[in-house]
């Protein structure tokens, strides 16, 4: 595994990489991860981790571009090649665009096949981090067009990503849809009263978002929606469970709530750990995914489903959930529709309970890690069979 990110870490992509690694190791595979030095203290049983750039290990876990990220990506190549030869590893599995570039170089130098795990597009995320936007958009188009083509097989988290990549020249027979996953049992015994007691929230209706405060998450839509919600349900509170955030991001969210007139209804839980996540979500009355048009798969959505919580989301992030079947869905960017969904589920508790139960039922066989690890294994098997066939044909031609 090549993970061009802090690993393990309590946020979407690193969490998904960790759980896939653990499940594959459980199934008998030898998993080695080449990654950055920064990480959260989360166990990764059965997996060997190789870190580069240890002189940067004291840096905080962050999301997006940093000045030292290109250096860390460059430093991964030599250790990756070394561990492939030393351990006789058979497949390179790259997560994130930078890892795909490093993995492609290792593929050329070692002859091992490369799997690229596509979790998003640069067109969706890069303009949120790089300025000017015109430069970011041009670079994003270039990366989206060329990076995935270097892989022998591509795993996509959503059908939207499959369509996006085939439109840019990746052959359809080289793409396999394997969504993100979750362990439902992780949320089974969480105590919904612990957070309320600790924060003195009593029985106030809680609207919850968990994750980062990066611009593309569109927490601003949620804040606007809460102004409408509290006009009808004054006791409602907005709880943000934040795993990674800068001081600027936190200040921006507080400014947004002040402008919307809901600053006294805001509760921010910072530096949330993986162990605290089930307890946090258990306290929610309604959970929200305010990001529209997400090309990948929001891991927070799976956590909400596993916790049996009623979900309000934009259609672009719902990923197979049906309106009033497993969630209340609003049209992308329609924050007023988001507000209507939150208000509806806070008032209609029987509907909220039904949607939560049906969302949980949708996990097994589709979003549980044993099923997803088996699909990933099939991609590896396809590659290895193809490589063996190619090797034999080369030997036959030589003879």
C-alpha cells in the first residue's frame, strides 16, 4: 500500500485505508504500508508500516496541500522499491493521486502491477486548496486525464467516478467499483447520554456533522440551514465533531454562525478520536452530510448508517440511498431543502427511526469490510493472473 497522507489518521481516506489493510491482513495477506511520518495513535493490527521523512513526524495531521508534501511523496519511492524487493510483494496499491505517481514509478522499476484507488477527482478538490483558481483548474484537468491511466487496474468508490474516468480514457474493463466500508459493530454499544451529560445539553434536539472543516465540505450550507431550523425549533443545537481543523477554519465557522444568528446554538467537539466517534454520533437526533456533488464516497455517511441515525444529505453525496427510503435527500446546493429535511426528521421521530433502521440494513453485503475486502482480492487476482499469462507468453516467444 502506498498512502500519500498521514496514516493512520482519524479522517475519511486514511481511516478507509486502515480498515481495508486490517481486513486484508485478517484474510491472510501480507500488507506493508509506505506512508508519511505524521499519524494518530490508532492500532493497525497485522500490518507493517514504513514511514518516510521522520524529521517531520512532529508536524500536525492536516488535510490538503502543505509545503513539505511534495518532499514526502518523493521520499516514498526508494523505501517502496526496497520493501517490494525485500518482501517479494506482488501488488502495488496506491491511494491518492500523489501515491499513484509514486506507485507508477515503482511499477516501472520493479515490474509489479499497480492498482490505483480513486477516492475523488482533482477537479473537485484542488481549486479549494490552490490559488489562483484558474491554475488549479488547469492542473486538476491534467492530473485527472493522465494519472489514473498509469495504473493496471483502478478501484473507484462510486459510479460517478467510474463515469468520470472512462470519459477521460481509462478503459471500462480496468475499473472496478468498490465503495468505502464500515464495521457496524463499532457503533453497537455506544452510550447516547454520555456526550449530552458532559456538555450539559440535556434533551435538546441535536443536529450533527462529523469530519473536517475543509471548504469543500460546505459546512456553510449547514450553518445557513440551522438558522431556518432554529426558527421553527429553538431548542435545536448544531454539534460539529471535528477531527482535523486549523484555527482559521474554526474561526471561519464561528463567524458563519455569528452572521447567521446561531452562534449560541453551536457546539464544537475538537480533536475527536476514533474511540470517541461512536459515542458522539450516538447522541445525535439527525446527522447531516452538507457536501454536494461528492465524486467519491463520504465515510461519515457510512458511520451515520452504521449508528442507525437518520440522515439528511444532498443527492450528490447520498451514493445509492433513496429519498425517504434510507435518508432525506435535498437537491445539490439547496440549503433550504437541507433545512426542510432536518426540521422534518426532528419533528417526525417515527420517520427518523425508520430511515435510520433502513440505512443500517443497507450496509450488510454492500458496505461491510469483509465483503469489500473480497472484491479487492478479486482485483488483485485478476492482475496476478494477467501478469502470469504475460510472463509465460514472453517466455514462449523467447523459446
